[in-house]
């Protein structure tokens, strides 16, 4: 699941419409829901919540949730990406 989050995160800033609002999803962020992650990983919602809570407590992610969406920010996202020099 951790590798899936890394691979799913935005590689660059993007603007999207969500519920009629223009949002900027930054590099290293994922706009999703716990339900969608649970389905993707074939886990229960409780297991998914616990996993995300552990990652947040360990400082690996910052999670911002409401009833409509979950915004996950991967802390130190650049470490997990192969950066090339120009």
C-alpha cells in the first residue's frame, strides 16, 4: 500500500475541479477517499484508516480529510523519486 501511494502521488502540481471548485493538487499529493483506497487495496475501511493513521503518526504522510475527500501529502516525496540533473 505504501508503494502504491508513492506511485499514485502527483508527479507535478495539477489543477482539478472537485465539487465545483478548482483545487491545486501539489507534487507528492493524492486526492482520493478512504473508500477508494480500501477498494483498490482490497482492505476494509477500518484497516485502511489504521494504516493511514500509522503513516501519519510516523510522519510519513499528512492526511487532510472531510466527508467528501481525503488529501494525502507524502512527506519528503522527492526522496522516493529519481531526480535527474538538467
